[in-house]
C-alpha cells in the first residue's frame, strides 16, 4: 500500500551505555510512592483522547512508554496539556476526531502503545505507520493483526509478523466474537478498541483472566461493556464521555520494593497508593505463599480501581511451585519473583509462562543467565524456570535493555556477598523514571555510571 510521510524522529536514541553499580548489603525502610500505573496511564490517554469533552488525569506515569502514547495522540491533533507534574488535561476529540499524523508514529519500547493503537487506528479514516525501537521491532504482532484482519482491518507487518506496522484507514470493521489463544490484556484491549469502530457486537473470550483496566475504564467513560458467556462484549458506535481520573501507583513497580524488603533483614517499608486490582495481584499471592508478610492498609478506590498502601517487612522465604492460575496475574513480575526465589529456602518451580519469552527481552533466558552469573542455580525451561535458593555472589549481569530485568537484579544486591554491576539500564526510564533516586532513598546502595535518565 502507498505510504508516504513516513519520516521517523526517534527519541531517546541509544542509552544502552547506562550502567547500575550496586554495593552489597543494606535494607529498605520508610515510606515510598512509586510512579503511576503504566497500563492505566496508557488507557487514560487513549480514552481521554477519544472522549467527548475534557479529561483530567492525576498520578500519570511520565515514563518513556506512556510519553510515546502521549506524543502519538498529539501527532494526531489531540491537545494535551501538562499543568503540573503527573497531571494531564486532555481535550477529547471524540471517536472520529483524530487527524492524520504527518509522519510515522514512533512508539519506542512500548508494546502496549503499539498493540492498543493498532486496534484503535484500524478504525480510522486515514493510514498510519507504527514503529518501535530494536526490542519492539522484534516482538510478535500477528496476535493483533490476525484477529483484526478478521474484523476487516488491513495491516502490513514484516514477513516475520513484527513492526513496523502499516495500517490502512477507511476500512469498514465488522464486530465478531474472538476466542484468544494467548492470555494477553494487550490483545484483548486492542480488539475492544477496534470494536468501538465496528458494526455490531465485538466479544473477546480469554483463555484465562488478564488485567481488566480497559473494561473498567471504558465503563468509567460511560461506555457500556458486558461480560457474557461469549466473553467481554461491547457494541460499536457509542460515545465516551470526558472524565476525571486518578492513577494509582504501579504494582509492577512496587513489586521490586516488596521483594527487596522481604529478602533483606531489617527492612520495613510502606508503599503508598498502590493499585490492587484483583487482576494484578498475582505477585502478592505468590510472595505470600513463599512466606512474605505483605499487609494491605487503608484500602480505598480511585474511581473503579482499588488502591491500598502496602506494608512489607523482611521474612524468611520458602521455595514453592507457583500456581498456574497466578501466572497471567503476575506476568510482569517474574523477574523480581525469580530474585525472591533465589533467596528462598529450597526449590521454586514456574511453569506455563512461555509469554515471558516475548516480553521486552526473553525474560526466561536473560534472568537464567544473570542468576547463574550471580551464583544461583537456575534451570530455564521452555515455559518457565526451576530455581534453587542460594546466596548471591557479586558479579556483572546484562539487562538486555529490559527495564524490569535491570530493577530486579538491583534488588539482589541487598543480600549479595559482593558488588553487582548491571549493564544496559537506560530503559528503566520507560516504566520507572526516578528509580535510582527512590531506591537509594529507601536504602539500596545504587549509583549510575554513565548517561542519565534513570
Ligand atoms: C499490558 C499487558 C501485558 C503486560 C504489559 C502491559 C497492558 O502484556 O506485560 O506490560 O497494559 O495491557 P500482554 O498483554 O502481552 O501480556
């Protein structure tokens, strides 16, 4: 298909030189507030942009991933102001008010931006091109382009089914029932977003429950969504109404501190305003099974999202077989759960988590290599890992540009025998700007060696 105006301005070029240096020992104490939830921040931007009227957002995550979504909507003519830190005012343009962007939309490292936008853009009157960085350009997009094609969308990817994606506008989408093979909230959300533009009803049936922020937020914007025996269903052609939202702190970011405090003697930490949506609580269930002491305090709601302050203190952990039904509810937390397993007494077994191989890095391979480098016996399998609890030595590990790998190995230093060096940490800024400062203030002995931005 003809695709002009595809010049790309790639922000934040190569920051792979950023290195984390950690001195061994210490513990985590005090009160912290991690940044806003990434999944909810992306969706707040998307639904705010497509709504009628103004949407105000507090607690927005100013990470590179969510800022990529923000830039994409500005490029499509949506006025978004940032009156104060973590605050947005979005002037919604309505479902049919987006304008053709001048260039390809560059989405950096952000799989959520790319997969959700692919659904939304399939329903527009104009063509778009979506690009990403080296990691995103390796990630599978067939899981969204194939079901979208069945609705009538026309999308070109590389032969391998990876980005860049060229999405043709002016198509007529037809609602249908999708039965997903992969457990993926990104795929579910992509199809529901396309469903807003489709004739009739779109239903998505998941193989297991995944995070339900899209469903909750659609309802918060006044869009009817029903859970029936055909899955999560909505009818196209409705309207979203501008809204005021408060974004909770990201439980996926809090997880590094939950584990850091659980494994390091003397720790006692209160993590404030954490989103505790039941579809995100796998990490808490798993850590409690391992013997961690995590307490919910001051439970409340931000709109339709449950929130609590999490209190955690050091405790002895034991190895477990991780219940399969928790895997999709903890899918982003396995790098740090592996660190907890390495500190536990006995063996921890994870199965049924093959999705970890197609995240920002192959998290099974990269974590197994890093654990082995730090003296832990870790046996990777096709869909998981078997880890024997032990003691971390010092050493040098590579994060492969994966934010969650970098932050997970940082916490290992609390109980390591020697210093830990972590290469390629620039992408921590995608989900957790300010990690080094916040972790340092809580007691982690961390500093950076080159570059800036974490
Ligand atoms: C996300 C869903 C998950 C998760 C990602 C955010 C979302 O991806 O790993 O960080 O916001 O919908 P999958 O849908 O690929 O599991």
